[in-house]
């Protein structure tokens, strides 16, 4: 039985109980999986984080700056950098967005002495470019037949270089760099974090790209649906996706994780979300949401509870 009345022709709960979700595993990784990602990370870190900051304004206790920086493949990434007004920055967090993009920073994420960097991943919102389609169903298949050029790998590069920007601007906060990502941004974070020891704490909210074979077998109205359609056209699941499985990647993650995962989600199927949490190698804590990508009665209360937990999670030890 579905948790909520809904307009979909499938059950966004997929018949899974919480107990069953906590048993979802990750696929076996390719033999060269670790080498592929660690080599990519080392290559990206050789790039200088050339960035520009300007147009500061004061909003809700933050100094809000426009920011842009050079990523790989000649792509310019743009977004916002929020600095707490009148406070010394001792922590810095990169905040990743969903596949709907980002029109501005999230001012409700208020942590003491913390700078927040809100980049727009390549091809999306402030980082639109002619070489990458912005529509999620086109974006997610861009260059998918080449694991070295697949757009999702480029987005991981964007995140690593966002960390390099923070590393450069706030040397005093290098021991307290964090990442927060929701949906698409959660999946990018899960792929990026295991290889980047500069990132010390991680929050993932309804993350995507977990257990690719399973998520592509389940109906949805998210990026998995576009990947499933492409795979059907191709006649098989692209081999590239074995390297871009967030659940496989996080077996290599040692950082503390706070995860907010949904029991009901029409866009990012919960079994894929939980596959990421279950496979996470490091210390972890679970916050269960009634639903993701869907309005529900307890939503505001759960969002308040979640924010309270995150303030503790990202507070000084």
C-alpha cells in the first residue's frame, strides 16, 4: 500500500519497508574503479582554482558575493558565496543543488562562523553553456558512452574545484570543510567525497545515482527515467554507469555522514537512496523522511527537525 495518495501510475514507495530498504546493497565495482576515480581526482587537483568574487550585498546576516571559477574542460562555474557578517569564518561548506538547478542561495542554512558556497554545476542555472544541455533528461546522458567525458564526471570535477576555492580563500577553515547535497547534488557528492579527504563532514538528502541497475529497473519521473529510455534505445545499460554508481563509490568513504532519506519518492527511488547509506563505509546517521520530491502533511515539521540535526552535525566538536 502506498504511503500517500498520488497521481503516478506506479507506487513511489515501491513496496519497500524501512527494514527492506536498509538491506539494499551496492553493485560490485569494476576492477579499475578505485584507480579511475583516484587518478581523476589527482589530475583535477593539479588545476589552479582560478576564481573571481564580486558584487557583495548584505542579506539576512550574510555578505552575499557572486563567485565564478574555472573548472575542467574550460567550463566556467558560477554561483554564490555567503560569508557570515561580523563573524570569523572557521568552517566552510559546499552546497549542491538538485536537477532543477538553483536560482539563489539557501539563507535558511545558518551555521555559526560558516561560509557557504553554492556553485551551479556545469550546464545548469548560472553555469549554463552552449556545449551542455540544461534539461535534466538530456544533461544526464551527455557523453555517456565515454566514461572520461561523461558530464556527471565533469560535475564531480566542479565540486572538487569548489573545495579548492574554499581551501584557498579560508586556509583557517581547512580542517572544517563540509559538503551538503540534495537529490542530483547528493549523488554528485556521493561520487566525489570518497576521494577527497579535504571534505570532513557530509550531508546527503535524497541522493541519486545509487545502485544504477536497480534504480533503472524501477519506474520514476527523474533522471533514472531518461537513463532507462536511453538504455532501452541502446539495447543495454551503458558500461559507463558502473563507474558512476554512488552506492559503489561510498564503500570508499570514511567521513562522517548525515543522510536524510525518503520512504516514498517518485523522482529518486528510495531503494537507490538507501543503497548509498547502507554502503557508506564511515560513521553515519540516518534521518528518515516520509517523502522526497513530494509535498506531504509532516513536511514542514520534518524539515525543521532535520535543520536542527544539521546544526548539531556541523557544529564544532
